[in-house]
């Protein structure tokens, strides 16, 4: 008994459509009702809130100048160049679309993206998973944690310390020592006999 080729084609088409629907159904649900709203943008209202804490100046919509020390909370997104007259701390998952410059020390959190350069007159510490689209230029020490990506160079007036899982696409220049650290590894015993 042979089946009609048209019937087989329709069944095959329905099975293929069902497979594609099952494959992309979670994506469609995430697009329709996302669990994470994404990063918060610094808009005029946010700049006004920041100006209550520190002196914030904007010039021609391209540069945000902040007098004093500042700490950006997790999830902020800034579309302008940022110039900080003091120390800078950045929370996790922030996105800076242009360059960042600070007169003091800089601490960058986990999974931060800076599309431009990071310039500091003090020390720079960059935590896990951060991407710097330009270069890092610091007068002090530079510390890069695990899985940090710097698309250009790192220039330091002091020491540079980075994990072997981090990458710097071009040169690392330092007036001090360059240390490459191995990733921390936990060695658990395979059996109870290995403990004794």
C-alpha cells in the first residue's frame, strides 16, 4: 500500500512547521513579554537626579561632566562621553556608548561595556566579563579580572595585572611590572582515599 505523495508532502510540511514552532516558541515568549527590561538609560531625568548628588554639566549633548566622586548604579546606559572630576565606580551591566575619563581611581563592575576608551589619572580595576572597545590609559596600576576584553591597548604608569583568560588585542605598556595570573582552579579529590 503506497501513500499519496501529496499527503506525504503535507504531513512533512506540518511536522517541519511544528518543529520550527517548538524551536522558536521560547524566543517568541521572551520577545512578547521579556523577563529583563534591559539597561536603564541616563536621560534628562536621570541627569537631574545625579545633579542632586553631584555637580553634573552637559555640553552640546556630547559630554557629561561630573564634579566630585560618582558611583553609577547597575544597569545604567550613557550615550555621551563621561568626564568625572573625581573617582568613578561603575556597577554591573552598565553600557557607555562613548569614552569615559576620570581624574581619580576607576572601578568597573562585572559585564560592563565601554565602547570607547577608558582614561584615568589614578588606578583602574576592571571586573569579570567587561568589554572595553578602545584602550585603557591609566597613570596608576591596572588590574583586569577574568574574561576582560580590551580591543586596543593597555597603557599604565604603574603595574599591570591580568588573568590569562583576559585579552588585550594590541600592546600592553607599563612603567612597572606586567603580571599574568592563572585562573583560580579548585582541585577536589576524586575519591575519599585521596583525602588521607
